[in-house]
């Protein structure tokens, strides 16, 4: 076992976020990777999102000690190679890859942004995040992490053509590995009904929402604690894609598509047990065993 999950604490009362949300539109000065590709990193305590700009052709070298994920939009043609396992997987885009621990090479053609999601073992990437300073003192408000089991047939390169997992009876396309989870929405046919939003918060874990296409509104509310000098007004942030927002534990949030063609990726790390226990919700759940439940502390 080489990944992590949460041990959920007892239900708390009002949870006031320990840090602010961070939003990026990938328009600030970028970092450059070893091939000179432009890159932006946004993080939480337990995972990070690295976005690489592709203009024509690019190669990305990946070296990770745990699994990681790549989300490729339809505009990008991607080939992932894992030479140590003599595996490769091509894609015409609109694909999720799960990469095994070790070295991989990603060759990309097209124009757009490629998403690479890594876990806690990727210290260099976490440290390069634009919001890394928010975690200088750690994140003690989050649940303890525990290891999830290895995949049933061992670590290997996996890829999923997202169109193959559209199911009108089960909206959303959730996938997990040993240390990460994504929930990729179906493409919205139009504006999301303003009377059917689902504002919610997470007591003990964080989230990144990557809006990949279309215009969205993020509706955010910070709960009031006893210190009135720290109270904050609600936010209703309208943004064009691509963009990403980090959502701290306790922040009430919901995202609203404002037009047809929108889609987004909700990212979690480690995997969510509540999603994993919903029959059929995690599309590749048969490949990754569930963590044994633990008593609340």
C-alpha cells in the first residue's frame, strides 16, 4: 500500500475555513519545465494540479513515486509511454489516464492545457504551487490520512475514453486510483437551473475544481464564526475557462454552468469514501479495492 485516504473525525459544528480560496486563470507568469513548457500549479494539502500549455507539440517527463492522473481535453492528442513496463496508450483526446508509479513520457499535439494531478509524495510540484505559502504551517484541520489498497491487478498504465462513460442514469464520471479521485461532469446542454443548485461544504477535506470549457459561476459562502471581524461577504465569481479554484474545508460552494458546452473536473485526494460507496458511481471501482471502514475518532 502506497497511497492515502482519510480517517473521518466525528461530525463537527460550524467549520470556518483555515485559509482562503485561490483561483487561477493560468494567465500569471508561468514556470518552465525541463522541456521549456509553460506550467502553472495549484495545490491543496494532499494533492496538486499542474496545467501545461500545449502549442503545437510538447513532451512532458513524469517521475512520480505514486500514481498520478492526466486529463486530456478533446483538443489534445496524447500518447503516454511507460518504458519500464513496456506500455503505451494513445488518445485522440477526451481521455483520462492513470499513470503508475515511476517514469513516464507524455507526448502531446494540439493547442490547449493538459492537466496532470499528483498526490502528497510529489513534494517538488506541491512546493512550486502558486498558493504553496498557504500550507507553510501544514493543515491540521484536515483528517488524518491512511493508505488505500493497491489495485487488484497491480500498477499499470490505464486510460479511459470519457465518452464511453456517459450514463444518463448516473450523471458525472468519477474515477479513482490509490491516492486521487476525479469527478468529470458530462457536458452541460445549457445553463444549469438556478433553482436546482446544490451548495455544500466538506468538514475535513479540500477540493480543486478545474473548469475546462465554458463560462461558470462559483457561488461561495464562508460560515460565520464567533469573531465578527473575520466575517466575509458571499462571492459569486463568474469566470471563463480554463480556470481552477481551490476550495478549503468548510467553504460552502456550488458551481453553475452558464451556457451550453461547459464541463469541469472536481478533484480530490485521497479518494472520497462516500463517492466510492455509491453503487456504480466510480466507473473504475472494480479495479481499486475499497479501504476498510474505520471507527470515527
